C-alpha cells in the first residue's frame, strides 16, 4: 500500500509544472485505479477452472478418500483449514503480536482459505458421502464462500487489501485534497472537471433502503469505470505524453474516492454483519471436521 503524509494541505507549491504532480503523488497513488483487481480475478478464474476439471473428471479420476493421494489431500486440506485459526489468534492474542506483520498473516489466511477447500474437494472426489462427511463438506463450502464475500467487503472499507481501516472523515478530507490537486493539474482538460462534478453530485443522491442501495452501488461501479474510460479516451491532443499520465491518474483517484465515499456506510454495515456470521460458521466447520476425522478412523 502506498504511504502518504500524515498532514496534507491544499496549498499547491509553485515552481514548475511537475511540482503539483510530485506534491500530490502519495495521495493519488493511494486511490488511483489499479490493475491488481484484474489479476486477482484471473487467479480466481484459474482456481475455478481447476475445480471444473476435477468435477468433469470425477468419475475417471483414480483418487479415493480412503487411501493414497486422495487421503493425503484430505489431510492437507483439513490441516490448512485448521491453520486458518492462526490469523484471528495473531490479531487478538497479545503473545502473538510480535510474530511478523499482520498483512502477511492475512495473506496466508486467504491463501489457505482457497487451497484448503480445493484439496478437500479433490479428496471427496466431488461426490457426496456419509452424513458426517457431507456436513463437513457443506460447512467448508459455506465458510470458503463467506470468506470470498468478506474479502470484497473488507477492501471497500480499508485502504486496499492490506491497509488500515478507513474512516468517513478521512475519506472526505482526502476527497477535498484530491479535488484541489485535480484543479491544479487539469488546466489542459477543462471538460473533465465538469463531468466529474456532475458525477459527484449524482453519487450524493443515491436511494435509501438495502435493495435500492445495492442496485445503486452496482450501477455506481459501472458508471465509475465508464466515466474514467470515457475521459481517458477523450483526453485532448493538447496533452503531451508527460502531462497525460499524471492528469489521468488524478482523474482516476478522484473518481475512486467519490465512489468509496458513496458506498462506505453500506459496506461498513455489511462487513459488520458478515463478521458476526463468518466466525460461527468457521467454528461449526472445525467441529464438523473433527467429527468427520474421528468417525472415519473409528469406523
């Protein structure tokens, strides 16, 4: 995550065309659109493709849950799911607070939360079995799905996936600063300022109610990227190569923070509800997994 100064003022320094760009670069880098989200999407698609291959060949594959590689995958998957407990323990136990940065624990937590369920799916042969194994399997699928949803909510109220939690006051302050920075660098693209101001006004007038808010926020994401691409494609030729990139970065950062402010309270409430649901599901998964392992080896 990009760092930024603790105190930022709206005074744009004089002394050259590049000075404002350098002045506002840390804040712009914090909010500008990134391609990392597409890489994450591609990785998820790859995992889904692997799962599809396993399901498609579930009859022909030689793996069995009782022995060999299939049994080993069950042990590995179950162990990884159990190790997911390390992340909340690292967060809340004082004795573990010095065991490395929390972001690495969170990254490992997410990795185990994907690899573990995939191993268990291959262990099960993508087929239902006894009652205790079915309970453990469906609990695992519920926890894995819940984790992916929670990851999305998390990024909406934090500064990136590994950043600290944002506050509405902070976002409003940064939005004002980005608005000032945009006015300092957008002189050669005046039409953009009008369209961004109109977009901001529309974002402030969103509907109340859960379903209406959800529909509005879905359309908001589409409209944000649509406006950004439109401004990028219509950037005037008078912008040189050296001016074009910083101006478009400022535009992207400004649109991103407008969107983040509009959806902040909605996703903050959803994340709170998700947190109260996810951990109990995980505890049920642990109990059902232990019962499954004991039952398999006793009978």
